[in-house]
C-alpha cells in the first residue's frame, strides 16, 4: 500500500500552550509556512473548535508544479482541535468541500518549557484518480515549517517579552468561521 502520510518533527524550547496559540492562529500559519504558498489569512481572528474554518490567500508559484494556478483562495476547515495538543484542518476551495487531504500539528509536552512537535500531511482521503498529485508539499517544506515555528516561538518583540502571535487573543474579535461574518 502506498504511503499517504508524511511528517516532520522536532523539539522546541517553548511550552505547548504557546505553540498551540501559534499553530491554531490563521496568521500564524502564514508566518510559519515553509512552502511559501501561504500569502495571507483572509479572516484574521481565531478558531476554537472542529468545524470552524479560515480562508487563506495562496500562491502556487513557489512549488513550481502548476504555475497556471497562480494566486487563489482556499477554505481550511478544522477537523481536529485538542487545545495545546492537536490542530488539524482539511483544505478545499472556498465554494466547495475539503478535497480529502489534511495538514496538522501534534504537540507533546516534554516539560513545562519544551515540546515535541510534528507537522504532518495526510492525503488518504483524496480520490484515487487524484492521488498521483500528492503529496503537494514536499518533506523539506514541512521541515522548514517546524524550523519557522521554532524561530517564532523562541523570538520575542524587543522590550515586550512576548511574540505577537502568542499574546492573549482579543475577546472582542469574532471567531473565524463563526456566524458573525
């Protein structure tokens, strides 16, 4: 049976809570993206549960596989959400259902100050006639995402003591994918 899952892992000197705040924040996805495909989070805000969604502006050019796709938008639907442990989303077009592949982050606390992280993609749900195109994102790009997460999580804004992606969320902001849009 052919492989349908790929992952990159590492240990990061940061608590799982801080890492989860970054990987579950749509703006955080752009900052830690190792593929260069993510341009901007359309929604801003936060996601809080399975079924929430966040739209993302994308650019296929960094992959060099389908340059005719150019810039486009996707809707990411949260498929697994375990605070400080697991964040996973399925990808589809804004006007359609998820295609059948997911991306995710697994976080396993080692101590109060260190966390093992795994960034993965799983394309087992892709229709058989499309599987030859997967994985879309190669392993070295997943590895780069882990490294970027490490840099974001261990870098602070000068004088503030924290990075803007893991500061407490604004309670006034509407959750992404809510009925408030």
